[in-house]
C-alpha cells in the first residue's frame, strides 16, 4: 500500500519519464524524517535529474511543500542502477559554463563512482605569467614607491 507522498512522486515522475512502468518509489521512516528512494530506468535518469539538477531540485521543493502540509520532513534520493556493481546514488556535479550545453545524461555518465586523485603539490614555481598579471605587479610596485 503506497502513501500519499509515494503516489505524489510516482505521478510526477511517471509523467516525465519514457518508461513509466520502471518507476519505483520506496519509503523509509528514520530519525531525520521520511526518506523516499526513487528508482527509474537508466535511460530516464537524465530526465529525472534534469540539466544541472533542476528537475530533481524541483521534485525536492514540491516534497518540501507536501511536508509542510503533512508536518513531515521529506528527503528524496534518486538511485542510479545502470548495471554497475550495485546501485549508485545519483548526484549533481557542478560544471563550468562551457559545459552547460551537454545533456544531463552525459553529465551523469561523467560522475561515475571512479575518483581520480588530483596532485596538489606546489613544489615547482609557475613560470607562465599573463600580461595582465605583469601589468598589475608593475602598478603595485609603483604604488609601493609612493611616500604617503
């Protein structure tokens, strides 16, 4: 038996996705409130998340409004189950303005579970200086020479 919050999310998501039969909403109550776990077909994951996570954010906003009415706190977790070792929680990774034209599917594929370490050593000095930084340093040197 599904509750009003599960039916609410199912109705909205089923109207957005291409495979409405694959939409599953699980409900868990814990100390933080009600956790709704949304599982959709991997092909529809990009539609549910939306560009830059706008659709997922909108779903969470609607749940917040429903929670205000029902005196409950709702959390929505979108699960990515595209055949990897186990389900992976879909997350939004901010990208630069240049990447804003990419589809949400490509953004989701790029944010897989593999994490590559970034080397953050500062042992080597940076030799490349732009003309702007050279000009700014020269102006600051002139300001230092002023007797105020």
